[in-house]
C-alpha cells in the first residue's frame, strides 16, 4: 500500500508534536520547517488534524500547535482511514474508457480488502509510541561482505 502525500505530512506532524514537551507550542511555520514541507501544505494538514480533534491550535502571541489527548491515543490505522481518499486501489479506466472486465472482475474487491487489512495492521500502533521510540544521534552501520539471507 502507499499513502498519499497529505497523509504522510499529517502523520509526520503528529509524530513531531508527540515528541515535543507539553509546554512547547511550535507555530505552523516552525512545523513546516521541521517536517521539510511547504507552509501551505502544513497549514492545511494542521487544519484537518484540528477538525479531527487530534491537535489543538492556539492563537495569539504565545500560541501554536500541540497534540491533543485524543491525538496521543490515535492509531496510525485510524488516522489513515480518515485521511485516505478512498478511491479504488485498482484503476478501472484507461484512456480508451472503462475496463471491459469492470462488471465481472474480482480484483477491486480483493484489493480493497487488502487495503483494510493494511489499516487493521496499523490499528495496533499509536502515533505517540512511534514518536517516543525515535532516537537521535548517529545511526549504527554494519558492513558485511556476505549477502543477507
């Protein structure tokens, strides 16, 4: 499965917010810099996440964005289900029109079932747990001349 760029930005924002101390309120511009995404995309994602109840946006001089208590409990599967465009996984149209097998094809159903299985596997993973298990510092690298099994 592949998630769309809006979902990717939204998940990264949630992870960044989960990793911050509760008293730190980054602005949308600061969040855009931290996730390496243009400000306009981040502001749209913050708006959607606020509508979902996953973040709180405070206005004013000392305002900013923070993760909500619901956001700390949200699972990756739940967030992706809401943010997904819910289009068919298989493209059943070509430049020449509809697929001739569209009415008798079982591929769409199988692929939609696989998408739901993808979400179910992510229902056990909270975004908060992902953000809290990240480490900083050098990444250990092991070099080997043998091929992995």
